[in-house]
């Protein structure tokens, strides 16, 4: 929701994990799928964990790239409390979630959207400024300062970046920012999970750690085995953008897991 052809919404409830689990269930029903494997990255990683918990009869296996499992909490913890406490690198989330819509007020139109995306995907300004600091958020002055040229992203060629820009322009940046405004709603939904699901993910899970992720750091995945009994771990020497940095290594980990765990060695992809 909020990206490209997926449409967008002014209702924050349309961006919750539970809503996306319901959408996944609807898609599966529409295509006649009775058991599915879900995989995701970043917010998608969080969605697939919760979808598995909401849909135990539909989701048979889960894999997540970079995103560790985050358990159900009895007490609500706000973005601000997380930043002041154990996760200072989540500071950027308070900016993206701001009720003043700080990011939306700056990131609009093709030129600024291109500068924003190029910077977010690793392009650096001529002045040396970077687009995002995890602790503080997006450098909105850099995005707006069109005189400070930004080098191309090392992850995408020009044609690929053109595609990303056009897709983001379809709905603007408001929808993507709304994902950061759903912490309270997601917490409330979590309290409605069936008791077995509240304790963790019951299905087999592959978690691929991006070793150089400066937001979803490796230490955040410690103890996942307590919540996921059937956990397989893998790791790649990549930043958060592991799917672009190390596609062959990431895909091999997924392929080996599917062949060995999902198919039990009975078939090959």
C-alpha cells in the first residue's frame, strides 16, 4: 500500500500488518491457493511474520531479508520511547511519522523525488552530505537544495532509477510515510492475535541478516530462537539493501532453504 500501482489511502488502518494479512488471504483465495510461502524485506519482512501469525492455516513457511522478528509486546512503546531507549537508530522513524508531515512538505515533484530516492539508495551529494542519518532522519535541506548535485546511486542504473521515480510519483511520499504512523494501531491489533500466535511464529522461518545494516543491526536478531522454534539463519555481507547489494548470495540462501526445508530435499528448483 502506498507504492506504485498499489494505490494509497488516508486511513492509517489500511497500512497495518493485519490489513495486509487480510489482503494476502484475499489474494490467495482469488487465485485458489490453499498453502503459501511468504517472503519480505524491510516493512515486508514485518508483514510476513505477522501474516504467518494471523494466517497459520494458509502460510506454511516464511523468509525475511534483513528484518528480524519483533515479538508481541503487552505494553505499547512509542517511536519516541524506542529512540530514547534501546534503538536510537530508529530516530529517522519519528521524522517520517511526524504529524506535521515534514517529509511530505519537501519531497514532491519529479526533481525532488529523484534527489530523495537517489540519496536514499546511496547516492551522495557533491558537498558530501548523505540523504539519511538513522539517528536524525532525512536531510531535507539537501533534498531541496538543487544546486548541490547528487551522484548516481551505486545500486541502480539510470533506467531503473527513472522507473522508481515514476512509480513513487504516482502516489507521492505520504503513503510510504504512513507505514511509520501505525505503531499504535499495530500494537492494538497484536493484542487480538490468538494466544499461540502471540508467543511467536510457529511456521519454519528463514532469516537472512544483512551484516552491515546500520538500522536493523545484527544484535537485534538475538534471541529469535525463543520465538521461532523452526528458525534457519543466513547472512550476507550487505547493507540494508541486501537484495541489490548481494542478490546472488541472498537468492542462494533462499533457494537452499526452499529445497532443504520447504521441500525436504525431495525436489530441486
